[in-house]
């Protein structure tokens, strides 16, 4: 069974507990790395200028502490293998749903499931979405 390395564990520890729960369940089924959780101002500015983010600090969900977002990649990482990123997204979204959490994936910004028509794809990105249902689930 796959398990997180020290870098992934450190990055995951900067995320809100719900994201940690989702990732800790998902690692039982697929090997992946946690590239990033929280981003400080310097890291967010770097991501923005490198065009890895469209948001300036403090607008990204990565900028909260604990972070409301994490970036994940199937391991071993092959940035050109989009099918593996899509597969990982399905697992993450399915696990989140089964736990009563809402997750928004960076490969599905427009919500239609087809990222081929998007100008900015962020396949590693997942963010926690707090909805009325999620708040009710967290209170129970």
C-alpha cells in the first residue's frame, strides 16, 4: 500500500483537517504526492508570476492557514500524462463526496467536466468548498 513521504506529509499538515482526511483515505488506493498545501506571500507571488496560478496573494485558497487547497500529483509524476491526473481527481472527488465534503478540482473550473476548452488548467489543484451541506456535516 502506498504511503506519504516526509515532504508530502509536511505539505499535507499545512491543510485543513478535511483535506487531510480525504488525502489520507485516498493514499490507500493510489500513490500520489502532495506538492503543496499552504502558500505564503512569496510562494504565491512566485506561482502567479510563473503562470502556475491566476491569483495574487492573498486571493488563493492556498493562502489561508490551514490551507483550503492542496496540489496533488500521481506518483511517479509525469506532467504530460493527463489521464493519470484525471484518474486521481476522480478518486479524490469520490472520496470527498463519500465523506460528505465538497471539493472543486482545477481541471473542472467551468464545471462541465471537459477541460479541453479551458484556457487555464490546474490539474493538480483541489480546493475545499464550504457549502450549507458541508457545514451541517461538520457540525455533526
